[in-house]
C-alpha cells in the first residue's frame, strides 16, 4: 500500500492495514529491543494466564480479519 495524503482520509480497514505494514516494517528492520524487568514480568504473567486458559484469546490474523470485517 502506498499512501499519499492524510491518513485520516483512509477507511478504518485501510488504517489498520497501514499500521500493520508499518509495524511489520519496523520489526523487520530493527534488532530486538531490550525489555525492562516490569515488561518481562508482564509478558510472563500473560503467557501464564494464556496457558491456564488458552481459549481467552485469538491469533492476530483472526483478530485483524474480524476488525476488518466490522470496520472495513
């Protein structure tokens, strides 16, 4: 996607796609960032919560598709 103009002129679906592309481009180019102890603890807590109840979440592609259906 190539954007010319104001991002606010895009539909919600297009803005979600834009943010996803930006995030993926950053992840592809930047080395892994160091986490603080609090951030690491938060992630570990969320992983433990997920493992205790794996039905509480959904994979990102599924959530993205649902958001695009609702707001696209």
